[in-house]
């Protein structure tokens, strides 16, 4: 389940990857995980930066998303 989520995050065609080797699937899972965790870190950084500007958590989370 987590592997298929990371494949979707990588932008690869999951139907095409079903016919490929396990090495190709692993490569796209790694790309998807990198994209996902980069987005998570960007959300955290932007929320923290906006929290220091607004001094309130609600606008920071709203603009962070």
C-alpha cells in the first residue's frame, strides 16, 4: 500500500510498472518518497516561517497548506 502511494507520488504509470522488474519499481518508489518527504519538509518550514510572522498557529497552517 505504501509502495503504491509512493509510485503515485513519483508520477509513474502504475499499470506499466506492473510489467517491469522489481528494480524499476524500487527506483520509482524512491523517487516518490523523495518527492513526498520534500513536500512534507516544505510544509513544515513554511508553516514555521509564517508562524513567526503571524504569531498564531491557524493562519500559519492555512497558508502552509
